[in-house]
């Protein structure tokens, strides 16, 4: 139960941070991506702050064998830049640019009752399900027969 409360508090802080920083406002995101128009650089500062926090967190995590909640540390080990990474990054970027949402802010906005965010989250979940289905077919070619 203690872990669930801590998870809730961390999620709440994350969501509040997204709201305060303006990340849940698609107009702010589109303004950041609009280099030829009225460019809004504020999102760059939000990203910069997130990168600094991430660097500190990963530096500390590399020195640990267990998480703060007692689970095993499972840090990513892949370092390859391959076709799947590039195509996935491009798809993420196009979706972010068109919708003005990325997953975390979309979920927060959906919780606030934003209809566009609800549609985005549905499309995101459908994309995730499609990916898993395609992956299962490549891992088990007999499943497609």
C-alpha cells in the first residue's frame, strides 16, 4: 500500500508539473514548434530542466542495484541507432507536431476533460496495440498462418 501511495504522489507531482509548465496546452507546444511564426521558446526551458533532472536521476540510478521502492533496477542497455528507433522517433515527432500532445500531457489533459486529448489517447492506445500485434507476428511467424 505504501508503494501505491508513493506512486500516486509522484504521478500527481508529474501531472502538476505538466500543467504549471504549460505542456498540457497544445497551443503552447505548437507555438514552440512554429519556428517561422510566433516562436515560443518557453518549452525549451521545460525540456532543459527535464534533461538535467533525468541526467541526475540516471547517474544516481546507475550506482544502485535496487529502486527506492525495493524492486530490481532495470536500466536500458541498448545503444544502437537503428531503423526502428529512427522511424519510431519520426512517428512520435509527427504526432506531437500535429496534435500538440505527447503521452504524459495527453493523459493529464484527458483527465481534465479535454476532448482532443481523449481522442489522442485513444489513437495512441490503438497504435500501441497495433505495434504489439505486429511484433507478435514477427516473433512468432506461425501465428500469421
